[in-house]
C-alpha cells in the first residue's frame, strides 16, 4: 500500500498526520508514505530530510479575508499547485490519499477524486475548514474529531468520529530531572507551560513579560515560555536578566513538546485542535485563550467544547488587561482542587486511540 497525506501550513495539520504515520508504521512497515505540503512552512523543515516519508512541496497559499490582491495571488498559485499535484500523484502512485485540511490538501484530493483513488479527509476542529467542507461530498469517507462537526458535512458519503491523533511520545514521556535540566528549570517548582501554537503568540508572550515581576515574586513556580521568534527571544532574555527574573525561561520553539508537557503543572495556550488533543489525552489542566483571527472562530468553538465540560479555563483575548492573565495563572496554579478538577475532566475527553481508529477506517475504505 502507498499512502499519500496532504495538508499543511501549521502544526495543526502536520502533527496529527505524523501521529497517524507513526501508528501505521508500527503495524505495517512495508507501507510507503508521501506527504504533500507547502514549501516554506513547518512541514518543509521537519520532513525535508525524513527518510520514512517522501516530502513533496507545492506552491500553495491560503486565502485572506478582505485582501483581494492576496486572494488573486492565492488563486494563481492554486492553478500551479493543481499542475504540481498531478505530477506528484503520477510519481508516487498512491493507493490512498488522506487530506488533513488546509489549502495544500485541496489540489491533491481533487486529483484523487478524478483519478478514482481511495480518498479520506480528517477534520481536527469543531468547526470544519473550507477545504474539507468543499471536498466532503466527493471523498469516500470523512473522519472527524468531534461529533458536533457532523453538521458541516450534510452530503458526505460516510462520517466517522475518530478523535484527533497525537504522537505516541505524549503517552511515553515522564517527568524526569533530565527534562528539567534540559529546559534549565527547577524540579522543586511548579511549571507553567505557555505557548501559542506552531507560530507562537505575541499576545501571550507580552502578557507574561509584562507581569514578569509578579511571576518573579512567586518563588514556588516557574514559567516555560515558547515565543516562536528567535530575534525576540534575544531581547526578552536580556530584559528578564536585567530585571533579575530567574524563574521565566524562554524557548524559540520546542521540537519535542511531549517532554514539555510531561513537566507542566498548568498549560496556557491557544485553542488549536492539536494542542487540545494533546492536553486532553495527557489530562493536563489548561487555561485557553483562543486566537480571535482563526477562520470561522474555530479556536473559540474548540475551547468552548472543553469549557462546557469543565475541562479548561476559558479566556477571551479581547477582555484581557495588563495583568489579567498573570493573576488568573497564579490563582489557578495555587488551587490544588481546581488543578485536579481540570485534569480529571480533560482526561475524560482524551481520545488516546484516535490514531488506531483512523487507520482502521482508512484501511477499510473500498
């Protein structure tokens, strides 16, 4: 069998695909894999030298609301990507094509439908993305992470709730002294992990740095802040050092987030689908600040799903003032009862068998 997976632009599309590939390879190491994504995004960096997965980049760009010039450019790139996708499929000759959403998956799945390959799409978010909604009537099967997403696929041939797969490392990583040492952290302190997805979040970073003195005064905790920008990291590190703050550590990007999750006592993050799948599967207490710029406000809907089940603290970014987030973090981490409640409820929502179920559904497509 030859499986081609398409999707890209963010970790939300890529990481579930990697988890799926990991699951399938453990079951059958004779299966060949290809991943079709964008040229300048996360998948290009992580997959270009991956021997287990053949990487094919396309000239693809997403649409931008309200930007006519950008959207005309994106449509021109789409024409190029459709031609490139035809070449890629001819070279790899896939048995099955799996779309993980995102603009780079569209031309690949279109050809898959035209050429009558076995086609499957997976939707990670509560609110389905445009690409998946457009393709759903034509593919063999639609896999979704949340039961509430069914309403976006009224004409799909078959819909199955599988959950959103995460990498096995998240289940295997344990809290060890070596991990604390790796991040220059103290194992005797509670650790707050703050990150904004694969591209970072300026708002979350600013909220933490503005309140650095407040965090600095709490010697029983420490913050691991993932900022997503190497130049800004130099400036922030210098600012923290000048202020004498020793319990806030910054990282540009963490390749192995499973290790960071292992030592986290509280997670503060955006509400991307993959992040939430990781939080719930690991049973981590979390404060979620959805990114308001997400298409169709899907991050808010993702977070609201957890909030309605008392599995997170939900914060509207627009309502945040200077020290609001810091105060909320300190209040939450100080309450053992709240941390335990959030952790228990998050774990109940975790879908640890998502990768296995996805593979079973893909393998069953006729």
